[in-house]
C-alpha cells in the first residue's frame, strides 16, 4: 500500500486532550513563583508560555465537534488566540497572557480532566 493512497492517521481525541493538558502543566511550571512584574520582566518565560498557548490553540482545532460539545469550553476563543498570536506576534498583549495563566489555565485543566470520562483508553 502506498503512503500516498492511505488515509491520514487520525488520533483519538484523548491524545489531543492529553497534549493540551501537558501544555497547561508546562505553562504552570514556567510561571510558578512569578508575579505579574516577574512575568513581564522575563522574556524567556513569556516566549515559553506563548508557545504553549499557541500549541493549545492549534491542538484544539483537531478535537472533534462531538468532544467539544461534551466539554464545555470556549473552543473558538482558544483557537482564536492562536490565530491572532500567529498573525500579530509582536502585538501580543502580555496582560491578556498573564490573565490567561491565572484565570483560564486552571479552568481549562479542570474541564479537560473532567472530560476524561468520555474516553476509553
């Protein structure tokens, strides 16, 4: 069988959910012990966090609509951050990123972990 004729490999949504959870964990690790001023002063941490947010946005686009419906999150906003950031990287509002770390990451992790009940491993 030729690779050109084969169907693309489709990952199970649980793989995508786990990849997003991994990114959330990395963001938490990168920002641990920092306050707003510390985050704003640390370009390396900013870059690392923004990269993980971009990954979350990209991966979220691959999750099926069925799963998205079962896990009540603002999926369009999650993917939209990625799109805005990629096209306007030098205009990313660090206050938005910081508030995302504080407010959105814990909720994202909680809802994704709660959504694990929908998957068979």
